[in-house]
C-alpha cells in the first residue's frame, strides 16, 4: 500500500469535543501519522442551534447549547494549533460536519464565517428535527412519524437536496445514511420514487463538482459495505463524481480503520485515487 494515498476526509471526532466519541484529538492525529497518513481532514460535529437539538448523551450530562459552542471554539483553536504543530508530518485540513434541523442554514453559515474551516462535510442526521441515526428506537420513531420507510427515505433525500444546494459542502457525508437500521435497504434504494431522488441529488453533486464521502463506519460496526452502497457507487462512477474515503472515526482505534480496504474497493471500481484537496465552496 502506497501510504501517500491513505486519506480520510470525514472523521477525527474525539472524546474531547464529542460525547459519543473517545480519546484526545492530538492522540488521534498521532495515530494517523503513525499509520503513514500524509493528509487528513478533521470534521467534528457542529454545536446545536438550540437546546432542543442536544444529543441524549449531552442532555444526560446537563450540557447546554452555550457549553457546546464554547467547546467548539476550543476545538477549532486546538485543531489550528495541532495543524501547525504537525505541519512537517501531516497536512491537516480543518473541517466540521453539519446538521439539517430547523434553522441550520443560518447557523452553519455563521459558524463558517466565525471559524473559517478549510471545508465542510454536509450530513443529514435529522428528519423533521428528530435525529434518526442515534439509536434504533429513534429510527423507528421517525419511520412511524413519516408513515413508512419509503416516505422516510424520500424525506431524507429531499432534505439532503436542500442542504447540498444551500451549503455546497465539499464532502457530501454518508450519502445513504438513511439505510442505517433498515435490513431491506438495498431493495428500498432501488424503488423508482426513491431512486429518482437519488439521481436528482447526484446530478446536483456533479453539477457543483462536490465529492462523495466513502464512509467506513458501517465496516467498523461489522457491516458488509460502506456508505455509499454498491448500486449508488456504480451510478456515481458512471456520472464521473469523485469519491474519497472517510473513516468517520470516533476514537484512536478507529482512526484510519479500513481506509486501505476502501481504496481497494474504489480502485477495483475504476475510481481515481489522486485525492482532491478540500476547498471551502460556500
Ligand atoms: Zn459522531
Ligand atoms: Zn455523520
């Protein structure tokens, strides 16, 4: 494996700045260096827009929106310092991962102008302001609120379309995350009414020259394939859309995990492995 090619442009969540992650950010960066990465994107979750969107683990700790905004300031300060500290060993791209709840467009734009990240990862974790990927229970709640799996998938891809248009994220995060707790996702993603929305979103991604996250978190959980699934990956290849691995790491042991496997899958599928450098496009 040519270590110059090892890359992740989505991940580096750390226990320092995220309650569902572990370890210190600096230890995670040192792990990437140890593994031979020469470029890495660090993309912590943004703080919530209001207390309504605190994650259950944050609520349990009685954290407030104000606390998390302060913590996010510390994150960028530390990340920019680490970028300088390790400059001779690794190029660190500073980033953040977005949300799509009510009020997100102004919220994210404010964060971008305040912290000036190198780029952002555009992700959808909420439908109708409920987070669907936090647990199976929450996912099922969103399914019943939407009326069916199909209706939920359609809502997800509509929200994603609006987000991509509004934020133009350099990396489109885990494009088919909506499948997370659905055993029948392969069939479902091919249904005409859902597939048509996927095609629409990919056409937008292509027209804005954005990059798809080849997200390895499912492999870390023991699942068979990354986000995006094989059928969408094929379409993405046909459309000439770029794809870059993202380990979506939430601790030292996950840093760089399965990136070699991802590169092999992408190579076999005929993708370019000269990775593009992130840019802020908003
Ligand atoms: Zn996370
Ligand atoms: Zn995410």
